[in-house]
C-alpha cells in the first residue's frame, strides 16, 4: 500500500494494516543500510598492517569488532561518518556492530537481513559480544538468535556471563577478583551546570563500616546547620554537609589517642560530639549558612571574555589545605554586569563541553566571599597574532571562544581539549601560514590527523564558519549552527 493512499483509509483496521506494512518495510530498509555498511568496510579493508601503537603519519587500520572480524581504514571511517552526518566515534560504533553481526553473529545477522529482527536490537547484542573469543561469540549467537528481537538486558547479561565462564575462564576469574575491589566513588561532572541548577551526581560503593560512619557524620553536620539557623530541608543540609567534609577533612591523623604516631585515627574526623570544632581544627562551621553560596568556587573568563579566578571557602577563612580551586569559563556581557539586558551568562562545563546558561544572580552567589581576579577583557573579533608556532594564551582563548568545539563536520568534542590547527600550514622559514586569529581552528586529535595526513582540506569562510572537502571530493559546511553537506546524494542503482 502506497503512502499517498493513507488518506483513503476509513477503518482502524485498515490503518493498523498500513502501519504494520510500513514497519516491515522499515526493518528491511534498516537491514539494507547495515548490509551496505558491511560492504563499505569490506571495500576499505587495509591491505597492509599500519596499526602500530601511537602511529601518527598516514592512514591506519581500525579494529572495530571482535576477534576474526576484518579491520577498516581509519580514513574510510571518517569519510563514512561525514557522509552520513555522524560523529566519527558514532560511526566507529555503528560499523563495528555491523561487522560483529556479519562475521561473528551469523545466525542473528541472517534474521536481520530477512527483516525478522530490528537492526537496533541486533546491534545491542553485538555491542556486548566484541570482547568474547570467536567460539564464545558463536555460542552466544546460537543462544540469542531465536529471540534476538525480544531478549531483555537481564537475560542477555546472564548469557554473556555464561559465555565468558565457558570460553574465557581466565578473564572470568579476573573479573571475579576485580569485583572484590568494587569499592569506588564516582563524581559525574558532565552535566555540572544545567540552567539555574548547579549540581553534580555522586555515586559510590564503600565499606559498610565506612558507610555507617559517613551516615553519622552527615547527620551530625546537618543538625549543626539547623542549630545555626538553616531553614533548608534535611536532604539539602546533608548534601551540604558532604561538601563540608570534603573541604575540611584533608588530613589523616595517624596517631593513637595518646598522641603516638602509627596507631590509626585518634579521633574520627567526622565525629564532633557535643561541641563544634573551631576553624583551626579544620572542621565544623564557624558561621551560619547563608543563601547557599558558601563553599562554591569559580574561575571564569566572561564574555567578551573577562575571567574570574576564584578561591572560595565556606563560612570565611580556612587553612590553606581546606581551600579548593575550580575553573569555570563564563561569558557575560557588559550590560548584564551593569544590570541591563537579560542577565544571562553562558558557562562552559569543567570539562570544556557544552555551554550552559545561568542567571547573573547565580553567578553572584558563586562569587560571594571569594577572592576574584579579573583577567583582561578579550575581544573575540580582534586579530591576535603570535610570532612562533605555538599560539599565546590570549590567542588560544580567543580561538576557543569563537569555536567551542572541534570544527570538523559533525564533531562535538570540546575545543579546550583539542589541538589548534594552522589552516594554512605554518613554516619556520616564514613562508607558510601565520599563527593568528584568521589561520587557527580547533581540531580534535583524530580530525587533526585527517586534515594533516588523510587528504581532508578546509578553509575559513569567516571566523567560525568553514568549508571542508573530503578525499572523495565531497563538500561540507561547518558553522555555529552545525554541519551540513553541500553535495546532493549521488544517484545509485536501487537494490
């Protein structure tokens, strides 16, 4: 049934039949794309081994799937990613899963090609079998193929664990031993700043005795916050108490109760009894909690781009061991500082990733009680220049300010962790491109290699906008609003 006939359908049954037909066709289209991906990888299998560790010059092979699957040219992976509007890492993952299915999970792959199993469900299985030996992957394939489109993550994990035990007992034993060292604390900084909320998620597994002590410490400090006048909820006070412990308990007192060294902790650092330690003791609270700004710290370059170097302490002065320094990059207009405009600041995360927006009031709270150093204002439109190969600090900050991410098509890696590339190559005899604002752009290491050694070229149209050309002659525009191909899809025979 053709799509244009949909408007002629009169009953719910007819509409449902139409939807089922479309769903079946979509499965075949998805399978065709996966088959094409495998064929593309086959065409671009390297003929020589260039996969030396740390290899920089020239093309190199990528092992995208498990043992026994063919490797793929890195240059071909980058070309594929750009043509399909994917990031390079996303393309590696997708191609690897397709190769895993075609070469190591053949039964499941047959069902995908027949339109009996959704491609996404099969790729989910493939992503979990890549570290298994070939025999283990084949065994998992035989177990899951009949129910590949319906098996859940719990059942899949159980099968994978059994395969590991059967076919790689040494790895299974190592995992068991690693599990004994499973205590950990994870602090997620990826989404530290989100609008007006500035939180980080903390997860951990600790010893039971430590957990009981931590519970008592948080309860004690939360009660002290309330006694000092805090009207915040218990959950908020406990969360703030954890930060207080982090800022104050930075030394292990390895002595016994009589002052002799080597006897363990004289007094647990979190147990305050009925009195509150003074600031000189490195614990407790000297002043009542304020509006939630105590203990926060900031180091920023605001927009047009001034910077705030902030060493913050909770509740006044602390010993040097209790201070902390965190770097945030804040872009704030002069109007906002003067109380005009929308009062919104743009803040990069601590890892230099996506920009987040915060209010000027939030920024003011961060700065409460802080020592602030304002760096010189940086004009993002001024042409800056360095005499040598390496860009000076202000020049680098300006390039990153104009280009928050790698400027390769569809890449979103943060500029602050990327290389600064000379668009026109620099030469030490002065005959090449200059190290200035008009000839520098951030490229992540992968795409820096693609430009330098794998045939990709690009030019700066205007600051922040770039025209890229691939080794196959395809053109892409990269600008502030994202990436887009400039060539229409080429005509190919229908399958």
